[in-house]
C-alpha cells in the first residue's frame, strides 16, 4: 500500500471539498437563500467529513507502520498504543481541533458582546458561516483567514467612506467570510510558510 499516494489523494479531496463548501454557501448567500437550517446541516456534514478523513488517515498510518520493518516497532506490542494516538493527534487532528476551538471562542465572544449590548453585532447566519469557514481553513491558516477578513473590510470601509463621504458608515461582513475563506484555502499554506506561522503548530 502506497501510504504517501493515499495521503495525497485524501488531502486533495479535502481541499476540493472545502472549496466546494465555500462555493456552495457563496451561491446560496448571493441568491439570499441561505438559512440557519442549511448552515446547521453543512456544519454537521463538515464535522462528519473531517472525522472520517482523520479516521481514514489514522488507519492508513497504522497499516503503513505495521508493514514497515522499522516503523512497526512504534506499535504494540513493542511500544504502547498511546504513542500512536499521540502521533495521530498532532499530525491529523490538531490543526482542525485548534481552528474549531478558536472559531468557537470568537463565536462565543460575539454572543457575549451581543448579550452585553443587547443587540446583534453580526447576523445569526454570519456567525455560522464564520464558524464553518474557520474549521475548513484549519490551523494556523485560521490566523490568515482573520487577517484577510480585517484587511478586506478595512479597505472596503475606507473606499466606501471616501465615495460616500461618510466615515461613520456601518459595513456588513457577510460577503467577506467566503472571499476570505476562498483566498485562505488557495494561498494560506504559502502565506503561512512566508510568515513562519507554522511555528505556532503543536
């Protein structure tokens, strides 16, 4: 079994699947047909998909080690199974889990701010979209995702302010979520290496 080939295929399918989700939600967003029910289903589907991908990669890794004359010593009965689970966590699960946690943290932050001011900061759909894309881009690309959102919104705010001569203009971030996610998925890995963000991985 060519583990590297299978791993590349799975990674490619994950990338294509993530772009497809962004495209799907973008189309529904433009058509104004996006609702909470669709977003919840997409979120559940994504969680199931990544759980399947992580499980499959873990299984392939186990089989590859088992078949290798040297690597098999990393598995029972030569080594405690905890070592294998630790490897799986750091190599397959961590990037999604960290992005999930940070996305959830910012989501909770929005909810706390809204509870304090007793009004919505962003729409309910926007919260789900932001959270979904946070999981899709992974870690440390999540930081690039946030950076792109703030950069695009800042540029847009300046342009609108100059055109309308209104520097108190309130802007909507709705369409910045998919644009930022799309750009991050395409160029995030390159930017993460350029900015040495992979030093933040565990």
